[in-house]
């Protein structure tokens, strides 16, 4: 049996809030704050939540002590209220400005919290979810290399992940750059 990497174990622990012990956080948003505090050179962290979308915490390089302080869990709940349950396409909802995000008992970072929704795939089109998370992460890496802003990157990555779910296997459903579903993101 192949030994699992540390990053694989970390990602698995983020998938289940009950196992966030390694960060000392009682919630996923708190874990994101903890990660940025522990890794000061990391610009952002993203946790994928499957059909529930994703959460991204983007660090700001500039922190002003005068900035508004917000509890990261409360902000997440506030952003979730902006999600239109009838929208089937992926979108990104973001805190408009940099704030000081705090996680109780963990600390605070200056940055923005973003929530990405997942595409709602009709059951008749859902074939196989194998590789959807990998497709999402691959699309995030592509978007970073292309210089996409997070507000565009998260829906793009979600769209790629959703496309992977419409075919059997991990790679069969991956879209190509010329695929019409990617046109809104690449032009």
C-alpha cells in the first residue's frame, strides 16, 4: 500500500469538520484562517465542498489595524445568504473589501472570504463524480497561471469539475479550451 502524503492527509481532514484537530479550528473557515497563519507565504487557501461548492480565503498583503474586524464563520453565513438557490450555474460571492478576519481562539488575518457555488447537475446528466475534485484543483492551477481573479477563477474551476461529472472516469469529461462551456471564462 502506498504511503499517503501529508498534503493528502491535510486535504482529507479539511473535508470533515470533525477532524480539524490539526489546525485547532472548530470549523472549516477557522481552519482556513489557521492555515494562513501557519503558512505566511501562502496567498490563498481553498477547500472544496463537493456539491456545496467551495470556500476561499485570500490573504491581503496589506493590513490596516483600522480595518473592520469580522468573525470568519459569521461572514461565511452572511455570504451564503446571497446565494440564489434557483441559479444552476456556478457563481462566486465575495466580501467586497479586505477585512480583518478572525477565528475564535486561533487568530486573525487580513483578507477576503469568497464562496463559490457548484453547478447543479441534473441527475439525468450526472454520470460519475470520479476526478471532479481533481478537475477543480487543476482548473484552479490553470486559472492562477492565467492570472484570473478569484471571482472568475472559482466559477471556472467549478464548471470544469462539473464537466468531469458528465462522463465516465476521471478524464473523459474534462473540457478543452475550445469547449463552449468555458467561453465565458476564457474570453
